[in-house]
């Protein structure tokens, strides 16, 4: 069965969601990151997979649900860390990040079907990607892919196609990077921890002052 990988950073102030600062403080940005991570892990945990793995930069906290194995991220750039995560999987693997708290178990479950696909690609609205599934994980597909650029997703998708893979495309999702992203994602998924945390922070900020 598929190994479900979630790659994430420990939500510590100053280390995560730095583009949310300002308008949010580093502590508030970290709390939003923690809520997003909790939502992501909750969705992943409800998807039937052979193994659930958190590939973590940092230490786990109370936000980690039961049922996850925790392994440290490898050293190097993001392409190297993603490649290492896939290289540790003996069979099919699906990897997502912590920046899309609007993701749902139903959406993710679609990417566990391998009968007609060799790969699944989840494009992000900013030109990157939020999810990648490989029936036969090959680290070489990721090594050297330029990360955090508007063409990151396009480069990776072209690699998958050039390798002769039958690629299934998942819906485009918006990463939470900026305050505008946060508001849009919260509006899309109002029942999430992320939306509730953003609403609480917004109410606090709005209520401040004379």
C-alpha cells in the first residue's frame, strides 16, 4: 500500500510562515502554521494508507496525531530533502506539505489509485506544487528541480511526462504564504483549525486600540 508522507517544519516563531510577518507577529505566524499543520495531518490520518510518515524539520509537538511515524528531514536543499523522503519508500508514495490546510481526505484518497497512473501531480496556484505521488519513487525526478520559483511545478511536471509516466492531475490549491493567501484559504475551508485561528487573530487585532 501507499506510504503517505507529510513534509513539515516544527512551527516555531521566526522559522515558519515568515512572509506572514507583517501583519502578524512571528508568534502569530507560528500559531497559524501550527493550525495549518494540524489540519493537514488530520486529513492525512483519515486517508487509508499502508504507513503515515511525518518528515519533520524539528521536534514533534502536541499537534501530532497518533498513527504517524516521525523521521527527520535530510540535509540539503528542498529538492534533496524531497528526494530523500521518497527514496526511503519501498513502494508507492504520496507526499504533501503543510501549506494547504484546505486539503481533504476525499481529495487525497484519489491520489492513492495507481491502476491507470504512474504519478500524481498537485499544482499550486503560485506555480509550485502541493502534492506529488509516485508509484515507483525515483529520487532523480526531484533532484535539481528549482524550488520556490514560479516555474517549479512546470519543471517537475515536464520531468514526469518526459519519463513516460501517466500523470494524474489533482486540483489546483493555494499555498498559505501571505496574509492574502491566509484569508483566501480560510474562506475556502471555514471549518478548519486554520480558519478558526485566523479569525481569532483577526478579531484580536481589530479589537485592539482605543
